[in-house]
C-alpha cells in the first residue's frame, strides 16, 4: 500500500514537471515567431525605405536638371511658372510626408502587424503619389521643351525678318539716293533750259519745275498763227536754242503736248477738230527739235490734248489765250529705280 502511494506520487510529480516545462516552451516559440515576423517586416520596411530613398534622390536630380533647363528659357509664361511652383510646393509636401513616414517607420519596427500594414499602405500611397508627381514633372518638361523649340523658331523668324528689313532699308536708301540724284539732275536741267531760253522769257515762254519734272510752256503767240500748225521764225529760234540742252541730257525723256482752247476748229482739209490741231502742232515741234540735232527720236513722245486740259477754265479771251499752248515736259528716265522697286 505504501509502495503504491509512493509510485502514485512519483507519477504525479513527473506529470507536473512535464506540464510546467511545456508552457514556457510554447511562449518562447510564440515570441520567437512574433520576433521573426517583426524582423521580416523591419527588413521589408527597410527595403522599401531604400527604394524610396533612391527614387527620391533620382527625383531630386531630375528636378535639378529641369530647373537648370528652365532657367535657360528666354520667355516663361505666368501659367507655366505657377504650375511649376505648385508642383514644387506639392513635392515639398510629399517630401515632408516621406520624412514623417521615415519617422513612423522607426516606431513601427517594434509595432504590431496592424501598424505595419498601415505603414505599408501609406508607403504604397506615397509611391503612387511620387509617380504621379513624376509624370506631372515629365509633362512639364515636355511642355518646356516645346516652348523652347517655339522660341527658337520665333527667334529664327525674327532674324529673317530683321535681315529682310535691313535689305529693304538698303533698297529704300538706294531709291532715295537715286531720287536725290534725279532731283539734282532735274534742277540742273531746269537751270540749263532757262539759261538757253533766257531771251524768250516774258514773250510767252515759262520754265517751271513740278513733281520732279521740268515744264517748258510756250504760248501760241510764240509758235503759231491762229488755227495754224506751222511754227513761225521766232518759235523755231526758241526750239533750236532748246535742242542742244536736250541733246546733252540723253537720260531725259521728252513729251511734247499740244493744247487748244475750247473754241471748235473751223478749218478744212485733214484737220477736222481741235484734237487734230493739237496733235499736228506737237509733231511740228518734234520735227524742229530733231532737225540738225542728235536727239534720239525714241526719247520723244508727241501727244495732242485738245481743249481738255485747260490751265484756266474761264471763258474769257485771256483764259482761252492761256490754254492755247504747247508744253515740253522733261522727265528723268527711272529705269534703275523701276528695277530696284521690281526687286522689292
């Protein structure tokens, strides 16, 4: 009986020892598993941290390149500047959030699984936000490059327009020089004509200059009898005095215009009206100028104006006498001027 009691006590003791030795072993295993999960979470967070740090560094380098590129642009609109500042401000917020996450990560290393999941979710959101900002920065970079290309194209166009303007100014200066030269020539010609005809002034002859042309006006009384087209002796002397001046100026075109009054012509033969009379008088003067001179006939034009270009529209005897005239109009040849204008 005593032996059985001893055996029973021994069994109870062994069972108790076994039971009490198993409980700390399970707790140890649970703690070890928890530690391993925490360690894995820590390593994952550390890897995520390193990836985000690398992405952040690359992002900062990209931003730095974009800022240097942006500073090289000549023009920058207010919209692009505001957009860039907004993105920079948002990036600063993201950076601040990222730093806060790094601080939270240190606290989460020893935290529970739920906190780790929250941190991972937050890190994922942050990564997505960073990707979004990177896409926006890439779009901004593309717009800036496009603006730079537009600015370069605009600069090229402005340079071309400047070259064209310089060339046009050069041609304008050439035209002005030619016009000044022509004015000088025509002034000299007027003086030469006035000097050649000095003995006839006051006898129905005037020499004037208008619009760059020299006008030699001869009244009917100096050249013709009424309703006739044969030039009288004094008129022939005046024309022969003028011919050498015209001969010495081969760059001057000569227009002979015959004018009558408004009294209808009452003659006979080939002359039917005032038109015919004005033309006949113009050609008579042309023939006198060409006789015994070396004037090139291609320089001369004969025209009849009839009564349709009066200098005095009155119906008095004096007004009609003024209108019965012949005008010799001397015009500079402007071939060079026309060529320059055609090139423009």
